[in-house]
C-alpha cells in the first residue's frame, strides 16, 4: 500500500506545472517582471516571459516557450557599430554601442544520493533568468591580435533557481530568488584573429575571432542585490 501511495504522489507531482512570477523591484514604479511555468514531466514544456513594469503598465520585452528539458536562451540585441578599416587590415578600430535583453533557463536532471532521506529517485533543477544590460566599447586590432575596452551598465540580472526532488519517502520543492546588484563596470577583452587572404583575385582578408581572456577592471554597484 505504501508503494502505491508513493507512486501516486510521484505521478501527481510530475503532472503538475510549477508557475513562477517575480518582480525585480516590487516597491519601485519601474522594474522588470519575470513570469512563466515549467512542467517537470519528461515531455513537459516551459515558458518564461519578461515584462517592463512602468507605473501600473506591463510592456512585453521577450518570451521563450520550449521543452523544459532543453536549456535555452534568447538574446535581443540593439546596437550601433562604426569601424575604420576591417579585421585583417594592418590597423582596425571599431566603436560599439549595444543594449541586450537576455532571457532563458538552465535545466538539470539526475539522481540524488540514495543515502539521504529522499531515497534517490528523481531530481530536477530549473533556473529561469533575465538579464538587461548595455555598454560602450572600443576595439583595436592588428593581425593577429585584437584588444577591446568597454564600460557597461548592468540594469537587471535575476535568477529563480527551482529544485524538485521525488524520493521514496519525500517529495521536496524549493525555490529562491537571486537578484544581482545593478552596477557600472569596465572590462578588458582580448582575442586572436584567424584570417584567410586570396591572392588571385586580390580580396580583403576573411577573418574570424577566437575569444581570449576577459578581465573586469572596475565595479561600481548602484544598488544592493539580495537573495
């Protein structure tokens, strides 16, 4: 009888969709709201939406819907680039101004230690995230190296890790909200250029970059983060 009851509880837990909604600044008239759901079953789906809260109005920013077991991300990018020369030239200089809205989730599934109280049956983690940031940067390149320096503004960086454990003796669910501080920071980036030139007929070099180390130089928080 105990086995039947536990089996029924597991079936009910796996057939239930878990919903979430969180405001990055509940007391502020301007903030970003994250909402959605995920279905922990094998063929379940997940959805995450991001909204800009302006006074009492919600303005849609982005949305993703896909199988929950696929870790996905969607990046909306708005930017402007001006360059003198091009990659592969003896000297190349570029100025970039960009703004990003990045939403998605990370999904993990596995077993747990059979010695704990849950019995080691089924373990799922689902972490939706929303990031809003922008920046200005300049890059200088001379084959085969590229160096960039930029200043960036992190406006929103939120995560909502959710954990579901189904065991022989327990069904556990937990979720915690992580809100990173808004900040202004600077970064130094490096890359190597891989270029190919055609001699006949003469053509500009075709180049790609291999990203190297990125160093954060300064970090100035604008407000406190919390969990």
